[in-house]
C-alpha cells in the first residue's frame, strides 16, 4: 500500500483514502497516491480570511521579512529530507539544488529585500507626494496596502518546491495568506516541503494551505480582493484567464506559461571564438538540466547559416557525453522526465517537429539509461533537431516538446535572426551570444518587445553568469504573448502585485499622518530639545529644527577648494564666472551640503549613531559670496528593523528631510539624510 498524500486545509491534514497513483520517474514503481476526499474550499477560504489574514497583518513588513529568513534557514537545515523525495521526480542532485535550495534562496532574497526596502508598518508610501494647489494646502500621493484577500497559487510539475516558494515569498511579505496547488505528478515533493514548513512553527496559522488534487469550486468562491497566479501550459492559462468568476469580479490573474525561448548566436562569432563554445554549452545545459523540463529552456537555437553544421557537430559531441539514468549514481548527469505521461507527450511533440526538421542527435545515437530498474523509468534521450529553412515551417515556432529537445535554426543576416526570435510569439527569456556591443545594441531593443528577460552572453559575463534558464529573485520572471503576459519576482515589484495601490488627496498634514512620512508644508513639531538628542521611540514624524544662519564668504570657498581639490572655474575664476549663466562666482554645492551639516548637527554623543547615506540630493539655486544660508532638519520617516548590533544595542533607521534656504527664504539645496538611531534605554 503506497502512502496517501494529504492536503493541509484549515489547520489540519486531510486525506486517507487513495485516489490517483503516482509513480517514480526512475523505475515506474508506485510511490504515493493522491487522496480521494473532497475538500471544503469554503472552509479553506474562511480559514484564510478569518485566521490567516489577521495573523499576518498583526505582523508588519519587517517582521514578516524576518519570518522568511528564519524559514529559509530551517529548510536549508532539513534539505536532505527533500532531496531524498526529489529523486523520485527524476531530478539529479544538481536539478534538486535548483528546486530545493533555489527555493530557500528565494526566501532569503525576499527577506533581505523586505528588510532593506519596506517600512516597518503595513503601508508603503509610493511617493513622492505632490502639491495639487497653488497655495500648498492641497496635496496628493499614492499608497500601497495589503489587499486583505487570499492568493491562490497554481503550480506546474517541474519545480515542486521553488514553484511554491517563489510565489509564496512575495505574497507572504505583502501580508496575503496563500493556498498552494501543485501539479499532481510531483505533488509529493511539495507536500514534503509544506510538512517541513508547518513543523517549523514559523508561519502564522492560516498563512499557507496546501491542496493535493483538483481545485474543485475554489475559483468559483474567490472574491475581488483575491489573486490567482498560474504556472503551466499556455492552453491551461488561456482557459483559467477567462474563468467566469475571475472575469466577473475582476480578480487579478497572473500567468507564467511555457514558451519557445530562443538563443541567438550572432554573426560576429566564429568557431574559433570562446563565445562559440559558450553558445554550445548553454544550449546543451538547457537541454539536459531537469531533463529539459523548464519553462525557460532553450527550444530554438538560432545560428548563422555558415556555422550551423559546426554548431551541430559540437552539440552532438557534447550531448553524446551526457550520462542519463538513475540520479542516485554519481556518474549520471541527466535524469528522467517527471512522469510516463510526460514521456508520451514529449514523444508526440517531437514527431510533430520532425515534419519540418531533421534529427541531428537522439535515441538512435546509443541512448541507454544506466541504473537498476530504469527500463521502466520515464527516460527520454537528448534530442537535437535541425531546421535549415525555419521561416517556412510553423511547427518549430509553435510546438514545444517539454523535455530535452531543442531545434537548431539557420538564418541569413541578423535581421532574419530577430524575425525568427519573434516567431515564438512571446517568450520568457532569450539569449544573445556576441562579442560586438553594436550587435547587442541593435538586437536587444528589437527583441525586448517579445521577451520578458534577455541575457547577453560573452566571455566577460560568462565568469559570473547564472545562465539562460535561471530566473533570479531580483529580476522579473514572465513574458508577453504566449509566455503568459504576466510577471513574477522582480524584487519588490512582485510584492507590490499583492498590494492595493490607492491615490490619496488631502492637506500636507493629513498626507503626512496617513503615510507616516513628512512632506513639506505639513505641520511641524518644534521644541527646545534637538531632534538628534531623541531616541528612536521618542522621535515623531515632523519633529523639526530650524538652525541659526551662516553667511558664506570667499574664504569658505577657498578653504573648501583647498581641502577637496575642486578648483572648478565657477568657484575661482572671477572673469569666467561673470560670463556664465550665474554671472558670479558661487560656492561649491558640496560646501553648502557640509555647511548645512555644521548648522544642524548636535556634536555631543547621543542616540544618533551613524549617518550612512543621502537620498534625493538636489542643488536648486546657486549660493554666492555674501549669501546667508540656514537649514531645516525634519524627521521624515522611521523604519524599525527590529535589529540589534553586536553589543545588543537596539536601533532603527530614521530619514531626515533637509532643506537649505538663503536670506530670501529661497530653497538652495534639498536632500534626505539616513541615520541609525539608538533605541531608548539601550544607548551605550
């Protein structure tokens, strides 16, 4: 009797009666069954809304980021449990690393981004605020807040762990409870990952639920604040996109679909160049990693006609060395397809592709998987096809064999290569291998309209390149057209997909109160106590200091020039300065910056620990000899990152608005200063 997988719904594991039998991709043996019990999706959504959502919103962005970091550490500490299960999917250790440790790495990445880029509340001010009236009493801005809905994540079979976590990380950070639905074929690995997550005790109850099997009436029960994301085939994405309830309630739907991604070998690269081998290696790697079961894999390798046979020869030689079989063997470099159904699907699609192409390498070239019991596994030979007239055959641009299959395509001239790339009708990623920056500058803008991501590969980039097929948390993952038309990842951009953007109008004082960020024109809070003498908790947005004045003299300019080495003519050449648009010698902008600091800094030891940066610096009006300046320092924004230094001292980040004016109250310089400020009672 095989173990029965369970769903995790409403705080409990459900499932004991077996349904669909799931088989090992390596030897065909039954290893798990999905469960037959129907799930109550009304209960699941009620649990997410009434338990998960309040628990998530009881935390803020910074605290949720810390939970992601802790979870990533926990998964890495227990990764071998997942590797043991991953082997049944046909994945090698290297394939599993992408899925398992890549998933944990995505959690780490979003934890760091959340900690560094998001506030300590549950509102993001997407400023800057702008004045909407002539007298400064009416302003507007944009805010982002949690949608207060549920995110339903429907994933493909090829990345059972990463597929869940790369969607979960930004939605969790945004304060949105998730319901994950993996593809059944490899759902046993997703279930193992979710069991670990639940065992960690790091997530608030209701923030993550798991569906094994079908989605039933789940989509029918969703509401306006909810979100649906999907990874899988373009055909399934098209059906889900027009689901009546999603359309009726305008529920956001994001699709990341399989696409016929391409790699272009530019005409400037010859067989003697290092880039030629880089191209061959990249195509071979994308064919064999995860047995080609990646939505980002290279399906079309576009090559100058004069080099097509040379590329084919080198690819044949490289593919012939690939050992396929049981991933438990150390000599195996490519595993099996995820299921026998997948084997049948890839076989059928290769037959369609061969109607417009010839086979260069395949099963007839000595393919023999190694290992015990592999004869009953879902192993598919690396298959390289060649289309010498790709403009005349639609199948090579329309049919995707989701396995270790790629088609070489000959082109004449770079414009034809660009046209062939576009025949994919929208791709997740494309690669251009070239030595010539001019070719890159021509191809990339033209290809960008049909690609979500473009890699330009040469010997310099190859030293650190993560490769054609590796989506990175910092960059968007998605593409136009048949690739789904959506986007995932992309740093904090992905978090914002799960937040509601709202325009807010009102007085500057009200805008500041709502956003937790001071804007000029809002009411100020002045007192005899210098703001730099206040601890983090004691500071309020709007705490302000107007400094005494300082008159700038020629000696200041001469001294600053001597210290900095900046003898620009505008500061020292009386004749040339008079002929300039300013009509006179002016002070260095950075002198004005430094002089302002001298005006507002409180020099004695205190809660302000360090100044670590400037933002939005602008020099607005020149300061001449004899002008008198003063500064206003105002607490603009506070971020509590819930961190302590090596000595156990708590601290937060404070951004200060600085405006420098002259004797006519005209703004001459404007910027933000970022400081670390100690918490009360924890100062050294």
